[in-house]
């Protein structure tokens, strides 16, 4: 990785948005799998996981647009992104709004594992390089906790909107 401070900030932004999704995905899949198959909310929650991931990606896109404001020229964008591949990878999560993509739930997990791997690699490098420096590890765990909260909040928000929409449609049908 580039030792540039701004590259590190972009890496932290990516980890804050996307690294917590694999754990949220696994926990929800485990809980839904342990519930009976008749539980409609559990099945709907599992099917809405990629939509919540797309919501997190949209929030990340909003952050990037805010960071680029007021100059959206190509040169400014090219100079602002220190990690263009990873930022582009993060922005690709917006594609999970497309119904054909969010129906394949495992794609969102695979997409987020790239950023999760980045977090694990950074933790491993920090542990092996300087075992006495616990501040960097503490910071990484704070970032991971924030990511878990963002992804869990997105899942809850998507479920709430889904329930409201589902009940509204049932109300209109009666």
C-alpha cells in the first residue's frame, strides 16, 4: 500500500463502510437458518441483505461525492483517489440495487470479502511488525465496530422499509 496519509484515510473509509458486512451476513444467515422455515421475516431479511449492502455502498458514494465537492472534474477525481482500484471496488457495491444482482446474495458477500481481507491483512501486518503498539490495533477494532454498526443499521433500515412497503401493498389489495 501507498504510505501516503490520504491513501490511509481512504483505506479507513473503505474498511468503515464495508468490512463489517461479512459478519453481519453470517450472523443473519445463521439466525435465519436456525429459525423455522415458516418464519417469513427471517427469509425476507436474508433476501434483503444485498439491498442493505447496496444502501451502504450508496452512503459510501455520498461520502466520496462530499469529499470531491465542489470540483467534480476528471483531473480532480484522478488526483483525489489515492487507491483507485479499492475506491472503484467500493463504489461497485451500488450495483447491488439492480434486481438481477441482488437476487444472487453470495455476490454481495464475495464483494465485501475483498475489503474484509484488507482489514485482516492490516491487522496481521501490525501484529507481526510491532507487537507492543496496541493503539493501531485498537483503532482498527474501532473502525471494524463502526462498520458493524453501519451495516447492521442498514439491514434494520431496509427491513423496516420493506415491512412498511409490504403492509402498504397488503392494505391496498384489501
